[in-house]
C-alpha cells in the first residue's frame, strides 16, 4: 500500500517575554460591535428610522379610501404594519441593552434578529415593488390618476422603499455577525 507519511512543519516560536510581562496566554478577542448592530446607538437609529418610515407608509396608504380594492396596496399595508411592529419590538430591546450596558451578541438572539430582519425587509421590498407597479399602471398606462390617489400611493411607496433601505443594513450586519462566528 502506497500511503503518504505525515510531515512535521516547523512553527515559529513565540517572542520572548520581557521582565514585566506575565507568562499567560491572551484570550481570543472578538471584533468590536459595529454601529448598526443590535444593542448599539447606530442600531437604535436604524430601528427608529425603520419604524418611522413604516408607520408613515402605513398611515398614508391606509388613509386612502380605495386601497382595499387593490391587492398590492393591501399587501403594502400588511407589510408596513409587520415591519413597524418588528422595528418597535427591536427598538425596545436595543433601548434596554443600551440602558443596562449589555451586548446583544448571543447566537440565538442574533439568529432571531437576522431571520426577522431578512423576512420583514424582503416582504417590505416586495410590497413596495408590487405597489409601484400598480401605481405605474394606474398613472401611465390607464391615465386614471385624476380619479385615484396617485400622489398618496407614490408617497406611501417611497416610504416603503425608505423602510427597506433602513432595514437592509440591520439584516446585513446581523447576518455578517452570524457568518463571522
């Protein structure tokens, strides 16, 4: 049988310690928390901006009289409502973590944050795209903006896209934190 033999490769010796250094091994150091991760001021800012834009999108779309007649607009209201509840819940968690000085780097918590951010941001983006398509159909193709609330639709859609732009950094930072473990 022709099997290769294991080889021993030389390893550099650690530098010699001087008089004042103790003979201890230093523990591994994790990366610092980046602003935008859960439990940071940047993360709290992202949560509040998500909440603000989602509530505005929900309010503007829900105040139109005929949004319920279009499925994409109902979807936008549902997605903005879910996003606002998720953002409010995580903003409360971020406030708590900042007040007590805790880092939210627990694997299960970060996994929950990453999955929740991924789901809600995807739903918000899909709802904004679907609603934008319907608004373009109403305005450009049918020419029926005079009978409909195109300005309110466009405002709600713009706020939904801004919600998505604020939610994506949260998702990416949480996902990156999971991947770097």
